[in-house]
């Protein structure tokens, strides 16, 4: 039995009306925001600060850490696409892990709906306050004279910090020895004591040691200087033009979310990101506000999968 053109139009109109009605009524209950890392960490803090400023919503933060963020992202990808389950994704689990892991339980480009980028955060390269290294040029000079004798710490194999250092080594034509740690504390202790020469990590993790005079900041990995460390040059300024390595954070939902809901969420998130208090609070975490359209966020993920994928392959990092 064939459907008449008039009947098809009626069905299409009814579907559009239902979609519009759903969007107008949404959200009618709390929205779960999965944070794929432990409570108290940088991603968790940023997630809570952003969620608290989005007007008209009640967010329930659900920390689901494990396997580099993969568990939490996968939980979101497999949720009902009704807008009531979202996830705070970041560079590691959306752009690095597709190459770092032999197999992911989700495809960042097929199984998720990018909604909006919310922030980005650079890294800082530090040495002990007693180190002979005062600039990146000092590090490069020594590394070229004695290849492989300088080591650097990071918070783990395949992290943004590890791969940023690998990228810098390639740009500078040097070879450093990587020492991965499972957490920030032990790595910081070993750098301060001089057992490890360099540390690459997030600014919130190390700024207390820098301001306390226990560490010397050599460079930040953003293209512009960081307000909290105005005296510290960028890697770009240090002679490596165009060098940038930042962690970005963004909100996504499962694939096939209603377009009206995605549009509403995007508008409300970007409105919240203009709040001066939020900008100040994220700035205290070493993060910069970074709103976007869903399309811009999708492009960023696509491009960074390729960019970080090359760095992962060049570094030889792998987690199976």
C-alpha cells in the first residue's frame, strides 16, 4: 500500500511539531553530566563550574573514571539520545585515545554529538629552581650535546603532557628520556629534588610550586602567554613558531540527539561562557573560555584526531 503525497506531508509535519514540542519542554528533569575522570581533578572542577552557570538546568555530575576517560565517554555514547545524558570530553579521550588504544569501545566522530567546546588549557614546562636550565634554549643546547641524558616527567604514557613533550622534541631536533608517573605529586617531588630534570604538566598542578620558588617555569605551550604566568614565554616565542599543545574540554551527547535540543544546549552553554565570574574561576584553573558551534567542535575533533594521531605514532606510545 503506497502512502499518498498528502499523507506523507502530514506525517512529516507531525514529526516536526513533535520535535519542536519536545525541545520546548526539554529539560523537564535533571540532566546527567558524565565526567570521565575522578572528582577533584581539573576536568571535574571545570565541569562543575560550567554546569553551575548554565541557566535553566539542573545538572547531576556523574564521575566515571577509568582507562584514560574511555569508560565515561563510552557510557555517554551508549545512552539514550534524548539530551538527558551528556559528557565532558577532552583532547585525551576524543583525539588521542583513538590512536593510543588498539581498540576503543566508541568512535568519537560516529557515536557522539558534539555540542560545544567550553575551555582550553595550556601546559607548562618546568625545571627545579636549582636547575642549570633557565630557558628552553638551555635545554636544547644540553640535549644536543648529550642526547638522551635529560629526562622529563609526565602524568602518564600517552597523556597530552607526554605527547606535547614528544612534539617539542621533534620540533627542536632533540631526544629526551620520558619518565611517566601515575600521579602529579611524586613527579613534582622528584623534579624539585633534582632526580628528574624537567616536568611537563597542567598549570594548576604546578603553579603553586612555581610561585613558591621551588620550580622554574621555562615555557607554556599555548600560542599566547598565560595571565597567571605573564613572565613565562611561550614555546612559540622561544623559537618554535606555531608550536601549540593544549588540552581542550567540550560537552557532547550520544549520536542522533534531536537537533532542536542540540541547538538549545549550544546557545545556553555559550551564553553561560560569557559570565565574567565563570571566566575568572576557569582562569584560576589555568583554563581559557572557548565556546563554539557544534560544527566547529566537530571539525576540531576531526582535525585533532589526525594531528595527535601522528604524534602518537611518532612517539611509539601504545596502550593495549
